[in-house]
């Protein structure tokens, strides 16, 4: 274990044997740091926060701070961060709210870039990439391997599906389907994240099926419910297409991010 003499570590914190804590870092009450965690200079791990093995926290990040909500009255809530994440400078991730999940959760292998903010009760899957200055409101759910472009903002209670991409400077007010790509100030669905699908090794057959399912789902004929049922029937043997169907059927507190229609 390597703890710089200027660092402050609360007696109730639990640190694995090879943790590194840099100059002027603060490790607060009931913090748990796993094997190989590195907390760099001036970072703050506030309280009730667990960080999984191999995660690196860069200078001036503040993790496990209280939720930014007028309803928060100092209750004991938590932040859980998985393994092998990279959390860059000035990132802020808040704990949960007592009347909600009570816990904010970050998966494994995420890359969260400078000045990003993740609010209370959010749930991030594995391998999420979040570029600089991203703003994530409370209760947002983000699926595995999603990409959030620089300066994007996500409204509270929104959902972003697996392998979706939200473009830089976009403002997402609704739910973005798995494998979808959205952009714009009031974000609209611009198509599929085909580049991401190819990079992550999805087969040509799968990509072909997902594209055809997308075209059917967002065609102009019939009602949306009719088209959704048609996709479920036609592509019942394509797990990825059915993932989109199930995402939509599960619903949420926000409307679905839809393609832009010319007047």
C-alpha cells in the first residue's frame, strides 16, 4: 500500500494492500478500495463508496458526494463503482437518493472523461464511454458499451440501450433504443450505430437483420404498435432485433427518441 503523507484516510475506510493514494487525496468514511485501485492527487472519495479492482481515479475527481437534490437531507446512501474503470479529471459522481434506488452504480471497464457528471441513482453498464463535459441527470440507465459524445446532456429518467451512441452536444430527452444513434440539440434518432456494431464484431448477418428491423420499425405505414409487433414476429430469431423490441415494450418514464420527420 502506498499512501502519500499529505493524503487523509478516514479510519473506517477499507483499502486493499496495493492501493495507491496520491498527494492531498481524501478517502472518506466507509469507503472501500479494491486491489490495485489508484487514487491520484487531490481526488475526493467522499463516503459510502466502493471502487472495484484496477480502477484509476485521476486528479480532482469527486466521487460519492451527496446527491444534488433539494430533497436530500443527509441520509446514508451509496455509490458502487466496478473494476478497471478510468475516471478522469474533475469527474463528479453522486450517491443515490434514499427515496429511490439509494445507490448509484457504475459497471466495469468504463472510460469517463474529464468534467463529466453522473447524478444520483444512475446505473451504467460495462464498457460505457463518456466523453468530456457530459451531463447525466438522475435515474438514468445506460446499457453496456454505449458511447456518449462530448458535451451531451441526458434528461433524468432516460434510458440508453446497449451499444447505442449519443452524438456530441446532443440533448437527449427520451429513451434511445439499443444500437441506435441519436444527435441534435433536442436529440432525434438518426439511424443505427453501425460503426459501433462493426467494431464490436457483430456479424454481417446480424447487422443486416438489425438494419431491416429498424427500417420496418420506423417506416411510415401503419401505427407504431403495429410495426413493433411486425418486427417482433419477423425478426423473432434475431436476438439483437428482439432486444430493441423488448427495450421499447419495457417502457420507462420518458418518451422514445424517434427519427426526425420533415414537415
